[in-house]
C-alpha cells in the first residue's frame, strides 16, 4: 500500500519496481545457467567418462559369464541342478532341497549377522547361495567366474525356486545388451553436454542494460530527481491548459 501511494506521487518508483523485478528474474536465470554449466563440466570431465568405463568393464565381465553359460548349456532333458553334492533332474525335488537349505540359512549365525550363506549348490556352472537383508527381504544368488553377483527374490515354492534360478541365469545375456544400450544413452548425454557447455548466457546483454538502468534510477531517486521531473511535467501540463 505504501509503494502504491509512493508511485502515485512519483512514477519513477513504479519504473524502479518493474526494473528491479526484471533484474531479479534475470539474475535467477543466470544463477541457474552457472549451475548447469558446472554440471556439464563435471559430466564431460568426470561423471560420464567414469560411467562409460564402468559399463565397458561390466560388459567384459558379463561376457565371461556368458561363456560359462555356453560351456554349461541346458541339457537335453531340460533340467539339472546340484544342491549340497546331490544332483537333481526334477524341479520339485531340487526345489525342496533348496528350501531346506534356505531354512537352515535363515536360522544360521551368518543370516543373523547379515552375511550371505556359503555356496549350497550349482546351476549351469554358477554357484548358488542365499542372502537375507531382512526377514522380509530374502534373495537367491548366482555367482560365476566374473565375480558379478546376480540375485532375485527367493521363492518358497519348490518348482518356483528352481524356475527363478533358471530365469536368473538365462537373463544374463540380456544384461549385456542392456549395458550396451546404456552406453548409447551415456554417449548421447556426453554429446549434449559437449554442445551446451561453454554457451554464453543468452540474456547477458539484457541483464547488463537493466542493471545500468537500475543504477540510474536509484541515483535519480537518491537525489530526488524523480519528484522534480514529475512536478515539472505537471506544471507544464497546467500551463498548456
């Protein structure tokens, strides 16, 4: 209300308010631009190259595990799993053996300490183990020659437990394809960052102009020129009338 009253007597204050608002808006955009430029620099120099390096190393490891799968193909009768030294060709029996070992693990010291179980069997060359992050979160793990740990939720259904392990192993080649797709996405991000980094702030000239105008208006208000100009304009209008 006070500002409205002031602008009624001095239009220069209204101009100052408008200029101040626009300067604040452009400075906010400039801060966002500075932040984004810093992000682009970090992406180009560190973040994205590091991500590409990790993905390429992961692909090398996945290829080792894919070779392990090829060396241990699905057999003619369709199923074979080893649990604690016993070999099973029926999912029902193998699943029951898995569930017995899982129940032992859940009551073991390893589980209570939040540690994975020891190897309890093998499937297609991969070691089978269990891990329970909590009572409500229990997983079955496969570990091959690469050191990558593949896991999924464990099923207390005998057949379901086996099928999940089969699907976990069978999905490893898709993980390699997913890694290649991610590399493509990261390379696009790197290209965009390279195009955007170093671009000047597009409103720099407008901000400079308004900042100078803001300073001139403040100087006029400080010396009372705004009121004098307003009074002179009013007197001139009255004389004309």
